């Protein structure tokens, strides 16, 4: 096995703190759709991954040339996962490892780390730079909840998350862009679905990954270095859980307070990413707050509002969340919009 940071020519996907990661010799995979990308010409390739959890196990997907070959949960400890063996040596193979699951804020042991690689019969090649960098900030929709499993599945389990199939990943692929996500299922702009203000994503946005408590030694609780990966666009898909909280709990002055919270978040994003286009995308799972979020975007220079296609009976996935067809439609809408403003 070759330790990950001694391997040539690979690219990390997703937020992480480089100094503590290099010091520990592992790449922490914090957020949904984090992972690693590489080009390899050999006949055999394996990944070494270290996982831990108390209740919510991490799932991964391994892709070869854009097609998923393996989708699996990881047990506790270090696992060797072979992606392929006996393939022709010479042809370039585009490989991506994805973390399918989001950070689990309620499981203090949940963690996933890429330890190293083992390749035979070939070489790792340099990856071409991509034109754009996109950051997606969201909730269960960005985390890919409901994108695995059948229509009738309702259990809240990691198996039903598929971040590699989310609208964020699909949008980035359509644009040929690098991307990362910052998302938590059930969280919102001002409160979570339950009205709890502790479940407001802006409160944790500026850390590397506050929900990843198990990886504090790897820098999860540190401030994010926004200058190290300046995005060309920040796409926010929040509000679905705020709407649910306002409706269920009858929060007084809920829409006015939400609009103020959305404006504050957009203004802070403008400070952290002064050159980025800011896009508030909304509507996949209800659009009750569209007028509120449109007004918020209008109040911040350089911010846009983007309506996304709503889920239908035909495009529903598991857990009463949008399925693959809805995510694909959202990605096509978002990609077309971003092409026009980037």
C-alpha cells in the first residue's frame, strides 16, 4: 500500500484541513460527495479506507470511467476495497471514490478516512485542471437522501443516501466543474425542520466540518480556509426545512425572520467569496417560501434566485424525497443557468 499523500497525481474532493491531514497521513472524507479522483493506467487498483461509527455507517461508491462499479457500506477498522483486477494495462482509467453519506452529527464516532492506494501494472497520471469550482450548500437534497432504495422505503438509514447521484454532482458533471458540498439533512437557513435554531447551516458553515466530531484531530473543527479553494459560484439550496418548521409550529413572524436570515447568509457568503456568483436554488420539494427567498436574493448584489423543477409522483424516490429523475432535471436547470452567468 502507498500512503495517500505519497501517491502522485490524484485530487481530493471536498473540504478538509490539509495540514492536520498530511500530518496524520490520511485524507478525511467529511462531507457528502467528498472523495478522491485519479487517472491510472494499470491492471489492478485497490483503496484502503478506515471507518468508524456507533450507529450510522459510512457508505462509498467507486466509479470507473463514469460508471459506478461498487456501492457498499464499510465496517469499522481498515478495509481494502479492490475496484478492478486483471484489466488491460495501458488504457487510461478515470477513477472516482465518493462518500455517499453526509457527516452524521448525532453519531460522534462516524468517520471515514482514505488511508492509501495500491496499484499494479501502470502509473498514475496528472489530472487536467477544470474550468470552474462550484460549492453547493444545502440539506437532505444536496446530501442525496432518497436517491437509493425503492419508492416505499421510509427508514432513515445511510443506505438510502446517494450523494454521488445528487443534483449537485450531476450539475458539476454537466459543466465539467470541480465541486464540493456542505449539507445536513433536516437543517435550514434559520432553523431545522423541528424549529431548532441549532440546526441552522449558516452557524456551522465557516468550519471545515463541525458535525464531524470524531475527526477533531484531523481539523474538522477548524475555520475553513476559503482562500485555498475560491469557488466561482456558491449555490444555496436551503429553505425546505424552514418552511416545514414555520407551517408545523406556527412560528410567529417566521417568514420575515427567515428572509433576514437568508440575507445575512448571502451577505456573509459575499464576504467569504467576493468573486463568486451567489445563487439561491429552491423548489424541488415544495416552494412555499419562493417569494421570501427571491426577496432575499434581490437585496444582495450579485445574488440570483433559481427555481428548480418540483418533484412529481413519477420522479419521487425513497423517503418521500426526490428521486434520480428529479435530481437530473434540477441539474440540467442549474447547469444551464450557471453557464449563462459564469
